[in-house]
């Protein structure tokens, strides 16, 4: 359903980068969940910026709850979250109607719709993700309250610099104290260098985000097409600039033998547990009660200051170099977005699991 | 919707491994598409088996069209495809009610539903994929007829042996002539050795499947949540044993700088083209007219002959070793399954693109 | 979704009147519900025929459960119900490709799809409703088990003969003991006369079906678009030949003043009750715990023996008179169909109510 | 999907009566449709009030388009329509937390959600329909542009006064020139009297709305569950206070014989037409190219000045009489709401028909 995520916990985002506002409409949120604007603001602030090398557009990103909440509790009715666009400087985008920026969505959107809002990339702008983060904050409250689920994301790699991370041991404050949201302090310097070098060259960097979904109860995910990993994969690939996702051992599992990859079961304190977690917490598309661990690959920011060959909307081959500042690497800012999308996928599973209890 | 794929081209699969039959119900297939059982049988035969080291269960897999087709043409009404289960030997599964096989779905399904059909894994069995392949054959006919789209899949890696493949150059006959569906003849011997070694050790192997989706028109995919890559990622992760997916440069894109990863646009024969295709044919979630290229990681077959620690349904720690033959590596047989899922994802996009034309 | 009903309790019917079989695929049925073919057969037998003046096509209508049930319990996986077509005599329909029967679906289906299966009306035949009744039987089991809900339907009117019925007092055996499924024995003779007269004249009759949905818990129905009455109205109007539906006082409510129509609330045995039930058990789109009462209007069977003016598929004006026997009045046979559709609508609400509990 | 209508042309409404705003989010609107706020305002103004005897709450109902439109054309992205609530005087609703008004939604919503916004009925208020009318205006533009479809509604009955109307001859200006939206001038006086009498007695009236959907192309509607009449019935019953709907001859068809009800086909100017239109323009669930005619029954306004027995939220039996002014009869104001819902149902069919063309 294009701009809507989910079946029972449904989120529809709306808004163009330089329109009056962006927002999210939530339907299916159970009633009597405590919810205030402050609950949402915290995640928005985390998304807003991180470290240097980030875009200078400085939105307040103040969320307004326009419906669905009464006296601090959800009503079971649709929740409208609105975030005004205040800092949009459309004059910066003069001439963009006439330009297909390389590896951006300008050309494909124009080809699909026959029209686009060129100001700041319109709806294809990553600004749309602010609405996802707002909705994700509501999902996280629900998940925490109903099932004790916690979602922690971090930067695992920027460009060629890879962190050494044990997913189960990453705590949110380890992430937030790093300027790049990387919990491995030992690579901080190398990351800084990688970023500075790219910035100096007018270039950009990609990276990898790790996600740990904790305390997910056994039994979430709907086989056969709505497996939990399938939903999470869709959630991640719906984020701009994502090029891949893997669960547990992921692509490395293809190198293993069955005897090396299988997770042995064992009874622990009266519960069925696995002795290892190479599966990443999902078996047969259903959560098995272990940590769900996934990794998400982001391509480098397509906007760079270096000259590139491209094409104009009128079909002329041209040279183009972006003038101005840009996100050298948006991966640290993508962490709360990936967390939010994981929360949306899990929230839907949570309600679904409530509907089909034997 | 759990057992249903798609919004406009909808496929619902049904059936347990050892029930009377498995099948697929298709709704939304446009009328007047030529369709016979032979169209479907070809892909079923490809899935049925491949090379040695494959399961000895030898089903005929003869599909029957029970509705939706009249005098060789689709009616626009639901198409019911039924494939009888003939070779199910349920006596082989005696005792399975009492067993949670490691890295299988036994435990999670039991925990979710409070019941399961243990015979051959029930609905969690990969036998369910026969229904996907049948449905995928219909989707492929539609895609070919409406848009000239072709889908080619192959084995890119088995265990530690990786093929060297240029995706755009792989032809279906190169794939089918290989006993492992690997178009790189130079690694045939190494793959054979890898397989023989694992088999001899009672072990199993995973691998990687590559997919090339060709002639997909510009403009397929629905932002923001139903991006083409998001739908394809969900399609792939819905296949049993898949642990990851990547598009274009995929995880390697995280290592590149923007100037290294971006695809420059250029006019070629009056059309907007990219000079490279590191994006893998999708930009902003929408097809750009170039080849769509993705890679899918499969874990090793969880069934192995080696003894493993596990747990019984009554909560006892036990040792377990599978007696009998199994797929040492199902990756070659997974190729038509991956192709089918790609076809289902594209068919839905195809009809959606028809509905929202300006 | 055209051939699918429901969001959580989902039913997809398939099959043409003269194809090999018709059937229903159910997804979302909770696990561990006791279910056998006998449970379903009872309702199929009720639909199969009723009284004289019904079609002479005598199908066995033996249902087969092909999936989703193991050892007498539902698995939580899709349930495939198949009913073979055995008595289809397609030679009776020779020449129908060339004919648009008045007030049948021949013309509109041909115009929509550019093709149709003319044998017995193809998918537009009321034979499709056998699949609904089969699915409805499963829904009724669920409703009874989960919530004690009972659904009772009856004939309230045939042609010009109207029964005098107090909905809350109609018992299933009162209905089934009547040859026309009319619980008001005082009009039996008049109905017989009305039917005999129409039959003698080669003509047909319509009528009205009443439905009483009992013990529906307070709180079912999802505002604002999936109100319980909206879902039930859609369910009824999806039945072939239905021309109208009304709830509680229905159209007569338009004649009343607020003081005459409003249902006063009062406490009764610690529960909120209404002293009257002019609302028909639904207020603000949500069940209020009282009996849900609705009436469904059916047009007369369009097939009659009298000559009619019509048009051939090649566009010629022609005269046409049906040769052979037909249902003079299908309304008695429509009772189990209407009950089934009510059950499908309620079953979906039942699961939805479980998913969104505060 | 509770607060969302449609599959391809999707409308989600949001907002409580006394919250900051109400609104509608539209997804799936094709790109390049000319659209301004003025297009929407016209219908909002028609809904806002009509004649005397209407509620004194006088909202401006100024719509703001917050997304999805650029330089006067739709972008193919979600369109957010927001209408501020300015005149909400919540002090008038003091004590309502403690009151279940008879035949209102207070009790059922409270029972379902365990919470409600009592101010003005919260989301159960008919104020929600302002969002439907806004969305319907967009649907009407699409229908007009794509298919030349026109939708005309009118009042056919208020209380016991029935108009004599030939549906095909009703022109919008005939409707709008009447203070009660009744095109039959001969009953104007009687209606005035009926209203005055009810008002004087502190009572309220219901009525019937007629709808004529013109120039709907042959072939809209998706059998078997999404028949055009089923979708329209759901659309109408989703409107607050609606108790019944009928198509063509409707309930009267139950009184007719087949020979009296059937519509003979005949060729007229090279097209297949019907010589009568007792079917109301739909056969087999699909439009046949004739006028679609339906009638919608509304119960009387539940709010009256007369004392009524009811129950408090704490479970006490009480007497209650509404103090203040209310809509004696909202039926004239319901006309644009019914038109809007018909437009939403048709717009979805329109896009669906484009997706499944042979």
C-alpha cells in the first residue's frame, strides 16, 4: 500500500520536503496507551542530527499530536502526528526541475509520475523519514508496554572502518555517547579520519547499521509470506539508500556447514533456548525468543561536491557538481530510522499475535 | 496477510507437506492470458530436483488447474492450482511430534500455534514452495506478455566455492546445463568436491543465488514503503532458509565513496540510461530501466546426519541425528523458487503501475 | 479484494459452475479449533435444496478438507475446502456464449473481462455460494466456541406473502421444519399458492430473508469505515440477487421521530441494556450486546420460462425463453448463504476485537 | 481497515470533534490531476449547513492541502487535507463523561475502547464526515476527469413526507435551490410543516436520501465480494445514522415476479442497453452502463430535547434531556456526505478497472 506500513498497527506517512509539513497517521494503536509529545520528541531529536559532517538544515522537528490522544492516553482512534517544515529554503533548489541528480530518485519519480516536486527532492527526500521516526516512537512505547521489547541500533561500519561489536552487549548510552553512534570506542579515531578525508575530497561515505531487537516473545511473525524476517527485510529496504540486509550470520551463513550454523536447543531455567544464535533469533519465520540481530547496508550519500556526468530533464548530457553542504555520511542519523522501522514491523506482529491466539 | 502475497496480483498458498495436496490460489490475474498446465509444469520440473545430493523424495508434481481458465485463456476469475502429494511417507516421521529439530521451525511453530503437523515439517516444509513456483509460472507469463520482462536466476556460491559471474551475461541454458545451476563452468569441479565432502561428512552446505530481472520498464515500485527493492527483499526473505539479500553492489556499497558508487546518467539512443549499474536497477525505490540485480544468501540445510544436541517437546535435553537421506545443499533447487518470488513481486508492481498511470 | 472476504478471518472462494470443482480457502482461522468435514456438511446440505420449486441440479456437495486440519484440530494454517462439481451438464448451455440473458451477469462480465465461461453462468453462477456456505460453517464454529454467538436466518417474505415474525423468538427448528424456511406457519398455505401460481405461469419470485445474530458481545465492529453494519451490509449485498438491506427498524426508521426510535438505556442485572431494540443491536457502528437484526431483499430469479427480449453477443436483438426447469424462488435456499455471510463478517470482527484490546 | 476506505484510491480520516482539527489522508490519487483548495471547499460549504433546523455550530471548515499537490497538480504522493476545528465549545459537554446518551455511540465506544473523548461525541461525532466530504471532492474530480462520472444526491423523504422524484431527471440546481435539498417543489410546504412540528415538540426526524450515479462506464465492480453494490452498500452504512440501503427497485423487487423485474436488453445506437432499469445499473455486481440508483435510509437525530431514560457511566439509571439546540433533521446535510461516499467507492473501482484491463 505504497505510503502505508502494516496491517493492524498501520502507519501512513505524508509530506514533501519543502511543503508546509510532514507527518504520520497511525491507525490501530490500542487504546489507553500513555502517550505525549515528549515521548516522540526524544527520538526525533536523535534523528535530527548527529556529529559533524551532517546536513546544516536545522529543523526544530517539533511534533504536534492532532488527534487520537485524550488526557495523555490513546483513544484507539487514528493518531495524527504533524511536524512542520520550517527551514525549507527552496531557492537553493532553483534549476532542479531541470536536473536528474545521479543515484537520486529524480529521474525514476519523474518517469513514474510525469511530475515531481523538485524542491529538496520532494517526497523522495530523506526528510520523509522524520515521520517514520515519530511513528516508530509510538510503536516502541507499545512494544515496551505490552511485551518489554527493546530496540537498540548502532553504527557498525562507516566506509572502510568496521567496528568490533558484540550485539547483545551494546547499550543505548554506549551508542549515544559516540559522535558517530558507534559503540566501539576503539575505532572512533579511524572513523573520524575516514569522514574527514571524504569530506575534504568533496566525497561521501556509506556504512552499516546493526540492530538488536531484545525480549521479543516466542511466536511473532506470520508464515509463510509475512515471516518476521521478511517483514523486517521489507522495513529496512524501504529506508532510502539501503542496499542490503542480513539476519544472524547472514551472508556468512552461506559459507558454513549445517553443523557449524545450526543452533542447538537446550532447556535453560525451564525454557527452550538455543546455545548459540547464528539464526539471529528467527526460525521458520517466527521469533524463537533469542535476540533478533540484523545488519543493514547503506550506500554512500549520493549528493557529492565532485563533478558528475548526468542528464537534464530535457534530455541533454550535462556536467553537475553540487554546491553547498551535504551529509558526508548519513549513517549515524539513519540509526533511529532503522530502529523506528524495526519497531513498526514488530508492533504489527505484536497485534497480529494477539488476534490469532489459540 | 501471512499466506497471501501481493495486492493486485495475489497468490495464496496452502497445504501441508504430508496432506493430500499443496496448491496456490491466484486472484487478480488479468483475463485473456493464454495459460495451460504445461506452462506451469516446466518450472515445477526445474524445482523438483537438481543434480545429485538432493532429497530422494520424488514427487511427480503434476499441477492441475481447477478454475479460472477456459479454453486455454484466463477468465479474470481466481485460478486454483493443485499439486497432489503422492510420495509422502509419514511413517518416516514417527516420533517427530516429540522432537524440536535444531534450526528447524518445529519449536517456533509449536510455540506459536500450540499445535503442528509434524509429518515432514507440515506447512513449514519447503514443500510449500512448489505452490510458489506454480504461481510464479503464471506471473512470468504475464510479465513476459505485458512487458517483455525476463527473470534469470543461478547459483553464485555453494559453501566456500564462489562463481565468477557477470549477471547480464547469464543465459538460462548456461544455468540449466550445470548440475548445480552454476553458469561458471570453471568452478564446477570445485563445487562437486565441496558437495561430496559435505555429503561424506553427513553435513550440509548453504550458498548464494543470483537473480537478474531484465527489461523491467522504468517506473515500477511504489514509494515509500512498497519500494521495488523492499518488495523484492520481502519476497526473498519469505523463502525458507534465506538469511540475507542485497541489491546491486549491496553490502560492498558501504565500502565505497559516493563518487565510486553513483551511477552517472547519460542519453543513449534517446533514452535516459546509466553508464554503470551499481544501484542494481532501482533508484528511489523505483526501477530505472536497467537490469535489476540481487543476491540471496541461503543457510545450509538444517537437516544433517551428525548428532546434535536438542530438546524434546516434553522439555527434555536429548541427542538427535537424522537417519536417512537429505538435501546436502538445496541451493540449486532454490533457484526456481527465488525466480518465482521475484516474478510474484514484479507482477504485482506491473498491475499497480497500470492502475496509477497519470 | 474481489474474491476474498475479510482481513483477519479471510475467505477466498474460487471455481466456475461447470469447472471441476468450487471451493474456499480460509486463512487466519485460529489453531486448535475442532473441525471435521461433518461440521461443514450440515450447512451445505441445508443450502443444497429446499422444498419443491428449486433447481433440479442435484449435486452431492461433498466437501473435502485438503489442508489446515490435523487430527481433527485446525493448525492455524490455510484451510482448503474443495467441493467437486459432478452434475454439471454443459450441453444444456449450448448457445449461451451467444446470449446475454436479461438481468443476469452475462453481459456485464463479458464487457468487463472480454471473456467468460458461459457454462451455467461460470463464476457468476450462484453455485459459487456453496463455497461461502462451507467457509461460513467454519466461521460459525469459531463464533460459537469463542463467544457463544448464534446465527439464525429465515424467510420473511416470498413475493407478496409476508410472514409475521418476532425475530428474537425464531428457533432454527421452526425454520427447518417449513418447506420454505418460514417460521410463521400461518402463511405456509399462502406461500405455497404464491409459488405454485408463479411456477404455473413460467415465472419466478423474490423475497426477504431475516437474520438474527445472537449473543454478539458488546464492542464488535471497527469505526469509522468498518462499522459492523457496514460490514454486514457489504456481506449481504455481495450475495447474488440481493437488492437491499436494513438494520433494526431500517427504512421504517425514516418515518419515526427521535422520541419514537431511540432506544433508552437501563441497567439490568448489572449490565447496560436497551429497553427497546429499534437500533437492531448496533450503535455507532459497534455492537451493543442486544440482538442484531437485519432484513435482506432478494429480487426474483432472473431465469424464467416466459419469452424475453434481449441481445446476442454479436449484437443482434433477439427473443429468448429459457427451456428447462429453474428455481422458481431461491430465497429459501438463500437463507444458509445469508447466514454464512453474516458469520464471515462477524468472525473477522471477532478476531479484530482480540487484536485491539486495550 | 477501520479508518481507511479503499484499496487503490485510499482515504483515511482522522480527528475528534473537539480536537485541534479533523482531516483526511488520500493515497493512490493519480498524478497530474488539477486540484486546488477551492475544488474541495465547494462541497465542504454544501455540507456545512442547510436550511433552518440545523445545528448552530458554525465552523468555517476551511480546508488546507498540506501535501501531495505542487503548482496546482497532484504529485501521485499522499494528499493531506486538514480542516481546523475552531468553534468547539467543550464547556457545553461538561458532564458527558458521565452520560450514555440513548442511541448515540457513547456506550458502545466506551465498552469497546475503555476510554472515549466525550467532548461533542469525540470521533463518533458526525463532524468526522467533514473529512469524508473533503476526500470525496477529490474523488469526484478524478471520476469526472477520467470517466465523465457525475454524482447527484437529494432528499427523497423527511419524516412522513415523501417526494415524488424521477431519479434520472434530478439536476443539482433543483436540489440546491430547495432549503431541504428536495427537488420536488410540490412537497416543500409539507416538509417545512413536518420539520416545524418536530422542532416545536423538541423532537427530531429521519429521512431518505436518493443518489444517482451517472455515466459510470460498463465494467466497474469486482466480483464476487467487491461487487459494486456491495461496496456502495458498505459506503452508505458507514455513514452515521444510516439504517438501510436499496438499489434499483430495492425492497420492492421482492414483491415482483421475474417477468416484472427483469430488464430486457436491446441494441441502441450500437450499444447494449436495457429498456428498463429496475436493476439500478448493476448486474452481477458490475455496472451495466445505465444510471446507478440507490436509496439510503437515515434514522432521526438521536439528540432530542425531550426527557429520556438512560444510564450513567457509573451504572445508575437516570433521566436526561438535552439542553441547547440540535439538528432537528440532518438529512439535508447528509446529502453531500452520501455523495462523497459514493464517490470514494467509485474512485476505487475506477482505478481497479484500470489495473485489470485485459
